[in-house]
């Protein structure tokens, strides 16, 4: 991977107040792949995202091809634009090289969502540029969602613990621990009527985060 700012004579660490790059802070070499996947999954053009970030199309193209490392400030802007935590880009940053892009340790999972929304998800997949993604979804007691529009994706899940009510294409189902489900291009909403969290391993193809 090429490093756009880190050289022996021109390193961010050698300049007081200079912004560290993603590589300086330990992000994996998949940052560019992640940004490109996020952009495509949100149906954004290079031009649209570059304008939102206040950057040039050429710079963004180089970042997506892992030819330039974005600064931490750039990553903060990108994270805000996609409504994800900046830690998303640093998952597995301390993993052994042979595990990166392959293994996700429990301590390195990135949380998406918030307890206030009633749903917290952890990305189980090492990257989002593949054919599918895996999430660990925790639905809080008494939490429920609004009806989500159908999207061109296949989705499936396995209830690890608790109980979850789910409406797929308008049809109501009550799922208990050990149950599973799968659907494609249908509306969906959910509710946890129980008094304990419902934990579901959710798989989506193609990836949407």
C-alpha cells in the first residue's frame, strides 16, 4: 500500500500540529475498499461524495484505490457522512497481518447504532466489499422499528437468544431462540416485546453498510 504523506523526510509526526493519516493511527489497508463500498451501497457518485467532503474527485479516487491515505480529519468527515463511528475504519487494526481481512476477534468488533434507538449492531465481517456481510444485532426490550421499505437484497438471520417479532412483507412472525428466517426484497419491521434483549445473527447480501 502506498502512503501519501508518510516519508522519512516528510512525516506528520515531524511537523507539530500536522494531522495524522489513517495509517499513522493504525487503520487497516482496507480503508479505501471500505469507503468505495460505502459509497456504492449508498448510490453516491465520486463527485457527490467528494463535494460533501470538500475534496477533489481525484483525491477521493486515489483514496479508494489505496494510493493515498486519508487523514483522521478526513475519516471523521467520511464517518459523519455515512452515519457510522470512525472506529469502523480501525477495526482489526491491531490484528496479526495474517488475520486481517479474514478474522474478526470479539474485542475488535465495531458497534453500529445506539442503545437509544433500541438496536445495536456489531459488524462481524472483516470488510464490506464482499458478496455479503454479517452482523450481530441486539434488540433492546420493548424496542420496535418503523416499517422499512423493501431493498434489493437477500437477508437472513438466526435468533441466538430472546424472542423477536418480525413482520416480513406485512406478515407477522414470532421467532424464538434457535429459529431462523430469510427473505428478499420485502418490507420489514420488528419488535421485542420481551423483557430481555433479543440477539440475532443477521446476514445481508449485498452488504449495505
